[in-house]
C-alpha cells in the first residue's frame, strides 16, 4: 500500500496539473457517476494529503476523498484524455491535462461535516506541520501492544506504512515487539523527528531511502538493493541478509497481521 509520501506527492501533482481550474469529471466505468456529476464543472480550489487520504477541495464546499488502498492508482497526461482503458473509476480533465483513477479503496464526495469526521479519526501525520505528536505519545504510552503495530495504527500516526515504521524502529535501536508503554518521551521525540525527516526526503525523491550516509552502496562498496519496493533500507524485506551495521542475519516474524523485520543485535529493548 502506498505510504504517506506517495499521497503527498499526488496532492502536489494534482494541484500543479489541475489546481485553480474548472474541471470536468466523469466515471467511465460508471461506479462513481453520481459523485463525478457533483464536482464536474467546479473549480479545484486546493489539494491536500492527510496520512494516506487524498483530498481535493472543490467550489461549493465539496471535497473529493480518495484512499488508494492496495490497488488504487492514478495516471495522468496532457491534452485530451485517451479512450478509457480498464476500470476507470474517476476521470478529471481540464483540456490541458487529465487524470484517471483506477481501483481505489475509497472514492467519494464529502460534505464539510464528513470531512471533519474523517480527519478526526486520523492521528498525527509526520508530513504535516499541524500534526500533534504529544497526543500520539499519550496513546502510545498507555498501550501494551507492540510499538510497530501502534505506529501502523492510522488513528495514532497517519501516513506511516510498514517501510517507514520498520526502518524508523531500526534507526532508533528498538525492537518492533517492544510494548508502547515502554517508549520513553526522549525515544518518541527521536522517532517522530526521524519519521518527519525520512518522509520528507521520500516526498522529494519519490522513493524510500532510510540508510545513513555510511551505509549507502557507494560508502560500503556493495551492490544497490534490488527490490520492486525500491530504496536503500536496513531491514525491511531483507530477511536472512546480513545487517548493514553488525552483519547479524535480519529476522522476520508476523506481528499484528503484518510482517515485521528487525536486527536481533541492533534492536534490543532498553
Ligand atoms: Zn545489526
């Protein structure tokens, strides 16, 4: 599933392509015909990302809400849109640019109270300046659940997915199984700052790199990582491979319905 940096990049791109313009909306596939009719002909006033949720604000207080889920994908282009290929849920076009949305988990038009309710369910987004890490910490600190599961809970921290959480815990030297209540305020401040830095960098380059300068392929004289998920990482999907810091084999285990990855030497409970 795309993590928060991907949604932020989409919000930025959609603003660049369609922002401030009157947009024609349709649903070639038909499933979103009624929603598309609501926003068609309105001006796209602003785009925004909250965690993994993409919002387009149109005139008349209408908000398009998209959650890509596992399979959702946007494509875009210039000029007139091509004949629709596949199941295009939503097509937006201005004449200069078009974009198509396929396979989202959510695609709906919301009124202001519904937007407020949606945002009220989301935790602190490290990519947002208005995020509140202190409230997140209160939630983390009062739970006995594993810290990795808590950091993936979008009602506590929004926008973080398995890669950012796995890697931030490696960089903090904490095992994914550590209970939330063992997290010190200092450790949380460090993790929060690290998530902000890692996610901002990912927005810039469009991929997730989490290794320090000393552990890049160039610095270590090793081949770059080959993985369809891209990016240079310490432990995510590196099961059995040597830790880049201490050479212990990276371990994996299921945790709260997801896989967790960690180095048994570098990540130990305090
Ligand atoms: Zn290690």
